[in-house]
C-alpha cells in the first residue's frame, strides 16, 4: 500500500513538473512558429520572416547559462551576452519600424531572461502588426525626422542582421559546451 501511494505521489509530482515546463514554454512566443497566414501579401511575408527569426532566436537562446553568455571567441569579438544585447537592440529597431513606438528602457539594467523575453515579445508585436499591413511604405526605418529609410532597409538591415547573429549564438554556445537543444526543425518551425 505504501509503495503504491509513493508511486502515485511521485507520478503526480513528475506530471506537475512537466506541465509547469509546458506552461513556461507558452509564456514566451516562438516555441513554435505560428500558423502560416492564408494569403501571401507583402505584410504577411514580412511577418513570417520575423516569425522565423523569433523561432531561431528562441531556440538559439533557450537554456543559455552564465558561462555561455560570457563566452567570447576571441579578444576582438563580441561575447554571447553582448550578441544577445545587440539582438535586443535590433528587436527594438524592428518594432519601431512597424509601430513607431517602443518601450524605452535605456536606464534599466535587464537580466538575460528579461532581455530574451522582451526581444521575443518585440518580434511578436512587429509580426502581428505586419500581418495586417496593407502597404509597407508606411513602415519606415526612422532614425530621426531628417533620416528615414524605406522598409526595404529594415529587411536587409535589422531583420537580416538579427537572423545572422542568432546563428552566431548557436555556434558560440556549441563552442562553450552547451549546444542547442536537439529536435528543433527550422524548416517546419517545430520542436520535437
């Protein structure tokens, strides 16, 4: 009787732990790529590009440890943590392109988890806005009143750059002894 009770309690604890892990995965966007839109428009294609970026960034940064964040391939290069900071800045630039508004946090000192969460949320907000965009001419890359660039520059600038740097994180974490989780399928946008 006692063994049966112990087994049931342990099984319950394991199930609750798995459920808690599943809930925490749902707290952040891009555990999986969202459903594809029904139609191809300039806005939905741009949004899907950002969704692909979000998915790659999610898995590139999932489970990073302090030693990974400190890893630096050489004296001249950025550390993984500095690369995360750079992608966070790019995510704010991408969001500003779509909404012209971002949460200013210049003086806040964010933890890695907070930066990761905000980065993923910025990608998701930008994607959601672009899915409904009728004309990408409205979404300029604005630096100030005198210096604005068309959305084309957002694609080859901060969006492509963030994809590039997400790949660098994957390589650097492998070098620091913490390779990316197995089972991530970037073609399908899923995790087994």
